C-alpha cells in the first residue's frame, strides 16, 4: 500500500466507493462484508422477539394480572433485545473490511478509515470460549505468530464476540461477527499484529523488567496481580471459561486469579510470553522442555 495513497479518514460517496479504493490501493488480500443470509436471519430474529414481546405484554396488561413485579419486568426483555439487534443492524449497513499486507481498510456507508498494523498499540479480544491455540513457525523454526481461535456459536457471535483495535493516536476500530468469515478475519488480524506487538512487549520486558497487560504484569519472577505474585514454578496453566481468563496454580484446587478476557490487552502476546517464560523454568527438578505448552481450553 503506498504510504500516502489515502488519508486515514476519507469520505467516499456511493458504492463506486470500492472502485475508488481499488484504484488507489490495488486489490486487497481478502474482503469481509455483511453477509445477506446472516443479515436477514438476524432481522427475522429481532422482529420475532419484538412481536413476541408485544404479544406477551398485551396479554399480561390487558387480559392478565396487570401488576408490576419481577415477572412483568422480565417480559420487557424480548422486545428490548429485538430493538438492540435492529439497532446494531442499522449501524452496520454498508460495512466492509478490506485486508491489505500493511493494514485494514474499514468502509461503512460513505466513510472509510485506514488502520495500519504499525499503528496498532493494543488489541482486545472478547469471546466466551477458546477453540484452540495456533503457533506458527517459519522454515527455520522461528515462531512467527501465536493465535487464539475463539469457539464459534450463534449466541456467542450475537452477544459476546468482538475484536477492538486501539491505535497509538487513540483511534479505535471494533470488528464484530456481523461481517462474514469473522473468525477467519480475527486470526488474520492477530497474525499481522503479532510480530509488531511481540517486539514492543519483549523490549519493555528487557528494559523495565516487566511487561504490563491490563491488571496483570509479567516478569522473570512470575505473574503479578497487584501485590500478589505467582512464581513460574508454581504456575500451572491458562484457561478460558465463560469469557474469563483463569490463571491456575499447581496443587491448588481453585483458580489463583481470574479476569474478563476483554480486560487483558494483547491477549495472544500475553499467552505467548507466559508460555515462553514458564517453559524456561525447570519444573520440579526436571530439565526445561520446549515441547508441551499450557492447556488453553476448558
């Protein structure tokens, strides 16, 4: 992508907008946009929720007990959820994401925004369950990426899944499963950003003696949470369960600490660094190995 081919924010009118972008930037590696079947399905679900909610409330207030209690408040949930889903659909009209080697182009209606990989300072993942971790290497065996693949389900994709990129200048770009092949896009974004963020985190660790990930700190001593420290020789594993990151301690039946996945910036980098430092510490008198990694799912 030419460095000055287009400004970070540009106005493109109509849907010749894509042709304009292609003339400026060339062909993207991949295109992600609102899928019509998914759009129609979510629209049908939201309208159904609203209609059911209106019918139930009519029966309750006209032919039913006609009293305000906890059950009556619960009856408001279906139409409220339906309105929320319709609101999201309206905001996502014309949404399209174009993937380039040096960045991501976000198109929505007449607006376009470019996020360069080099500009990304933090990446926040929000998901409920982890399907797998993927570690990629080049031909020389050097690790090139450490990826977290969220488990896909209709409920999670509708309510609990998104990815937020935060740039150095404070700009934010949120990506949701509204776009087709969302889980593929999440992996591609992680793959492009990993080498850049890994270098920054490793440099911070070398210069300051620790690396910060939201409420958590990593050092050569172990994992830090406020004033509590979990030494590497007592660390057991990282797990994802119901949208929370669980830090497990050896010989302890409960979790040492837990926090929402979305509160830990650069979670794949955090996980990779924990694996690397943990594996470097001999366990129970045995020599350190580099084969097995901490379990990632629960």
